[in-house]
């Protein structure tokens, strides 16, 4: 029996050459999850990238939608849309001002302003932190993702560490995976939070709104600790620290416990009536700032700790709230 591209059914194609073409799942992959089967077909691509293609609906199974954990049994027709991965495309250096708090031969610590996208993606090919880094240090073009090892959302301000060498990048990534990198944030949330606490709830892709994250049983383990710094009429200033680093984690977790971030256009809500309702409604971004960052220096193991002052917009809002 032949598949739609004329190969025997047990033929194992190279996915990289078949993007945009139908092919058939080999029978020897029966019982595997879809992402596992694709990983075997395309060893040059990471499992996370293949999963991203599935989530972004660039993959169809027998002409219809599919999901990562869907079982395949051999003989299914798979189609992968011909859409370039922004992470694989070359990026241009751009003369964008950076606030560099520290730099040596191994790493750079950046204080990112709100409004700056960290990494190019769909609709954001230019004007990103990565473009700025390539201008600041051209040698970063030889490092995957220009040395970026973690991210902040576009409208979140604060501290990021960037690796300048491959060994430094490996060290920092392993520290993040080992949860030894400490990140503390300041967040202004709706409502009165009376006690310190912890949110321990898995975070994954929203089941129906694919551009959003949510607390879902099938998500990845995520834990956020929070403590009260100060309360105001209608809102509370918190310090949040992460044990994990899931996409939108603080924003999702605080929404989950009924205290979404002030100004959050995705997970926020209208403020409850209070003397500060107008101020809170007018704040133009999520009130979240990465204030403190600690990690071991990748070369000598020395503990490095950096702090970033609250940006002007959040400071001004807090002054008016008082």
C-alpha cells in the first residue's frame, strides 16, 4: 500500500523536507502519542517545537484538528503547514537602547523596559530585545537565540540575564531547569489580599483560547509564592517569587485566586468600585516588574544578585494610590 506521496507505508520520511506535504504515520509507530511519533520522524527538531506546531494548529491529522497527546495507530495522514519558524530565521541587528546593569565576558544583565518584545515571533520580526542584543554584541549571532535563556512578557518590565558564550548559556539554562535561579517580582493586583500565600496549580494552554494560558489539569507543574507589601483601596501590592517559570505564570495564578493584575489586558478585569477605580482602570499595562534576580555565575560559581528599581509608571501609580 502506498501513502499520498507514493512511499511505502512503513517509510520514515524526513519531516524537514515534508513541511507543507501530506504523509502517512508508519505502522510501527502505532500506539505512540502524536508528538512522540513526530519526534521520531524529525529528530532534528525538538519535541517542544513540534508541540508548538501542533498547538498553533500547523499540524492536521486526517485533515482535521489534533492535539499533542492524541494516539496514532499507523496509516493516518499528517499535514504540516509550510510556515517558517521565526526562531530559525536570521535576525538583523538594530540600534535599540539597552539598559545594561552588568556585563563581562560571559553574560549580560539587562533591565528591560515595558513595551519591548524579548524574542522575534509572528508579527514581531523587528524592534525586539534580540535585535538590540545583536547590535550591542555582534558575537551573539553565534549563540542560539542570541544568548537569551528566559523571557519576560512584552509589557512586563525588569531583569533578564543573557549568556555571551555557549557554556554560559548551558549553565544558566541548567540553573533555570534546576530552579536555582531566583526571580522576585512586584505585582499590583485587584482586591485586598489579606495574607501571604502560595498558588500551586498546573499551567497550560487554554483549552479554547489558544493564545492564552490557564490553570488546567494537563498543564505543567507551577508554583508561585506571594507576600503582601502594602494594601490600598481596591488593590494590593505583592511580592511574587517563582519556583517554576511557565508562560504568563504570575498573571494566570493571580487570576486563578481572584486577584488578577491591574492593567492586564488578557487576564485582568474591571476594578471593583473604590476610590481608586479610575486610576486602576487607566493603567495601560499589567502592573508587573521583575525586581530581583539571583543566579550562580556560570564561570566561577559566584552568587550574583541584581535589583531593579520600580519603573516610573508603576511608581507614579503607587504614589497616587497613597
